[in-house]
C-alpha cells in the first residue's frame, strides 16, 4: 500500500524530518499553506557549549502570505551570523570539512524567497543521506481546500492508502474524513537516536548538520536504523 507524508519544508531541519521522508513512498512539501511565525519554517537549533542556539532567518512582514510567497529580510547580515555560529561550534567536529563547503555555498547564494533557501539546503541533505523517496510540491496539485480537507485531498490526489502524520496531528487532524475515504492515518512517534556529539550530555532535536558534522557517512545508518512508528 502506498504511504505518503506531508510537511512544510523548514530551515535546516532536524533528523526526524528526514526520517519521515525516508519512511514513505512519496513525500509532499506543503508549500502553499499560510506561513506561521514562530514555527520551524525559518529557524532551527544547533548544539553549543552551553546547550543550543536558535538560528533564525529574518523575514519581511509576511503574516498573511503563503509559505511559498514569504520573502527574506536581507537588510541585515544574517548569513554571516549563521555561518559564524556554525563555524564556531562545529569547525573542530570530525566531519565538518566534509560538508561545510557545500552548505556554505548554498547559504552564500542570494535568495529572495525563504522556500528557495530551505529547498536548496534540504535537497543537499537528502542527497548526502542517500534518500530516494519521490518528492512533490503541494502547490503543483492546485488544490483549494484547507486544513484536514487539504491533507485528505493530497492523499487522494496521490492515490495514497496510508497517511503518515506528525505526532502533533492528533491535536488537529479530522481522522473521520480519512476513514470515510478508506485512508489509514498513522501518527508518527519518532524516537530520536543518540549519537556522538562534540559536547558532553547529548541533546536531541538539533539541526541535521549536528549529526552530519559529528558522524559523517555513519549518519546514513543512524537515520536508517532510527524508529518513527
């Protein structure tokens, strides 16, 4: 049976985001929904000596725009700040040199849209993690529905029999309309694996770069062996 998952493409996503992509037959980037300030669309965390640090891409006033319309506020030198923070905390990590030049090259490009930046980074990480899942954009499906109905319409459009939802989907998803269409809903329960971090006391849910810089190609097996439902 065909399994799909649907999620917004965020900035420097964490390991669980890529596990969800790896776990399904088809993954849909939910890019034509309203942008939500304070979510993961434009920020994520990296590991530091004192715990963790938020890296946030500044955006212009886009509170009423769709995610694929949101523009970056490039009036401040946020790229330099992000690069400096990453270098300061990871440059002595075992595999920093293996990935940093590629990541830096992506960050150094001039992006107007937040989505363009996020997708460029995500595509790079998908490549190094050797994930082969088919990916499409929800905007390409030309659906006018919203909320649970939109997620259901995406499942139907993709001929899915199983929808892998995030664990928080239990708070908002209307399961009854999926049941009515014969589509099974599975709520993900991601179990974050531990791995070698540069600093003592392992902290989960950091950006995927934390895993890559510390574990290198071993990240592929760590991702593959992790569990999410």
